[in-house]
C-alpha cells in the first residue's frame, strides 16, 4: 500500500519530504573513541586526545519563530553575529529562554498532514561557533559528530554546506576534511523544531528542540579502523566463551608495507586471555577476523556483571601507533526456549522500568552523574531491567548498564501515536512504502551504534505506531543483522515479527490469551503503570 505517488514530493523542502532524511551523512558505526596510544585508550577519556575537540559549551544563537523569519545567510564567514545571544550546548532553546516546552501524550503538536509541516509554526534555531584546527591535523581526515539534534538540521563549515540530518536520537556524523583549513574554522547549524521525522517521534513526553547531546570534532589517519563487531557468547554448556571480533579497515592512500593490528582481551583480574596480532596490507576496504574460545569464562548477567576489556591497536609498517581504542565485553547467551526467556541457560524474570532521559533543569541533556543516580535507585528497588523508552539513549548509558548490571531493551526512535486519530490511521505511515527507508534507517542506526553493548538483550522496533509492512521490513533487517537477540514490538505481540509477547496495560484474563495463543513466546508487559 503506497499513499505517495511517484513524483508527488520531489519539490518539497527536505524537512517535509519522507524520502530525504540524510544528506552526506556518514554510515552508522559502533560507538568508540579513537586514541593515539594504548595508554590513552585505557584511560578512555577523549578529552585527553590531541585529536579530539569538544564543541560543547557556548554557541552564538538566533531564534526564529518560523521558517520564513530565519536568517538566510547566517552561515557565511563574514556574517555579523555580534548581536546574537548565547545558548549552552548540549541543551534546548525552550529551557534557555526561547519559546515554550510542549507536553503532549498522544497527539502531534501540529496539524496532521504527513509529510507536511506548518511553516508558520516551525521554529528555527540558528547556531554559530568556531574551532581551531591544529597544524598537525593536516594530513588526517576530520569528522564532526552531533550525538543528538532535535528534530532536523543543516550543517555548514566555513560557509560551505556540508549536509542534512533527521533522526534525533542517534548520531549524525559528517566528513568535513575538504571543508576545513588550518587555524580557525566556522561551524553553522540550522535546527528545525519539526520535520517529517517528527511524525515518527511522537512520544508521550516533553517536545523540546535543539542540540541536546555532545558535539565534537576529531581527526583520524588516512588508514584506520572504521567499525568493529563483537560476538561474545557461551558454548552449549554455558561454561566457555566463544569470542569473535570483526574489524573493518579503510585506507584512502596507497600502502606499500603491512600494517599491524592487535587485539587483547583482558579479564577482571587483569589476566590477558586473548593476545593476537595480524599483519595486513590495507588496500581501500578490508575486513579481518579474530576468534578465540576461552575456557571457564566469567559470565555477564545483571546480578553479576562481569566484564572483560577489549583493546584494539592499529600500527603502521614502521611500528608507530595510528589508533587504539577499548570496548567493554560481556559473555552471555540470550535464548527463547519453550516460552521462556533465558540468559546463559537460566530462566530470568524481568523486573523492569521504562526510562525517559530527563533532567528537571536541562531536559534531555542528561549528565553521567544523573544516570548513575537513576541506576542506583533502580538497583536499590530490585529492578533488573530498563527499556530505553522510546528512543536510543546516550551512549554512556549503555556502558553504565554494562558496568552496574541492568538488562536493556533498546528501542528505535519510532512512535506515531498521533496518527491513530486521523484519516487512514496508523496505516497511512506503517504501510506506506515511501516511509520504509526511514523505518530501516532508524533501526539500523540504533543497531550499528549499540551492537557491541552486552547489557542490551532485546531490540525493540519502537512504540505505539500501529503495525504494518514497514515494521515487518525492519524486523527482517534486524534479524538478518543480529540473530543473537530477540526483536520485539508491542502491536505485533501475536504476530511473527515479534519474538516476545510484549503487551501494555492489559488485565490478567487478557494476558492468558497471549499464553494460550502462542505458548512458545515469553510474555513481558512492556508497560503496565504510568506516571
């Protein structure tokens, strides 16, 4: 079922065209920071790297009540922003003196006519700041990463348009190597309060706008690790670990000699259980694999969150370290057997909560200290699981759940609750093939960023968006990428594209129907009380 005709939307603005959601954005990758030495990688504080520049802090800011009033040429290098005000990043403009926050449960905060957005009600925030590029970055590639911007934005560097992004809860990363220069560089960002992506971000929460997570610039060598994927499961008797590591390499220069890539896996007693090295001539794109069976492994559960440290280092043919990074590793196996969800061969009972990212002062710009407080409250109240309702959370949240021990249901940023009240209902989006790529993009960017986090035991495709072919497509994509974790979605609880019955707000008699209909599925209430 397709509601958009072939050429209906070709002349629309990017931010009200469901076919346009990324322009010049990098492909998603696992979250990790690059370091110039093993020493700094082990510390794992990117601010200590000479190849990292945080752009958090004060930006020049202009607020426009609508699209037509925005400053058109603000991105030009000679633009005079002396009368602009200051906004803190990360942050929301509604909580810093501009406009008002909106709270809605089910409805959208604008007239519903997807993918159109009312121009006169679409606020625009214009941001400007600069950074200094060191001379020693000259022969390296440079990227800028926006960890979350709500809801859509354009990016310029030194007056040149770089790209566009939608999807507000996963990173937008751009290669800016050809746009920057030595010395001072100007960054300009135009943020739209609403976009066609807002039709998929209709969660029951405060609707806020702006650059709401970290922004930073970093440089990498021309020959580098671009992504990696860990599989760390248990054998059939749940005693020994089966460790697999896939590393994707890229080079944009001709390499005559062989690079060296090493992988070390260190247990909680600081004992090295894997120490392997590969020499390889890197030509454009290469993939290498490390495999190791580890006897009597320390297992990861929420009750005993045993972690290993993976250290990966890439060196050039002369022995100079080009990159080094670390990643937490947890050995666990997730299975559904005869209607029971099992971790490491043992049935578990989910005692969970749904958690919105929220701070009473800064909104969704939540710091690490606040996250730790949340986790401690959960642990003190015998909670062992948390659902990232209803979008991927900050990256550090998953690292803390790995460390403290919480089972995580990681949820894609898809909710279209407001469609239920309008013509064609949910099906106007869920069965419209012109929206399918946005569905896949949101699930893909969640998966690729968080695929290596051991605390994540279930992928969720979203929340309260009806059901249809686009969810079936996303389920198929996720299962093809990762068959080691169940995939769930509440409206599909009795259908084939949810591995677990995942209902909300139902009474006991109704719950029994789920068990009778398909006893092979576990039953977990994804929501049952709300405040």
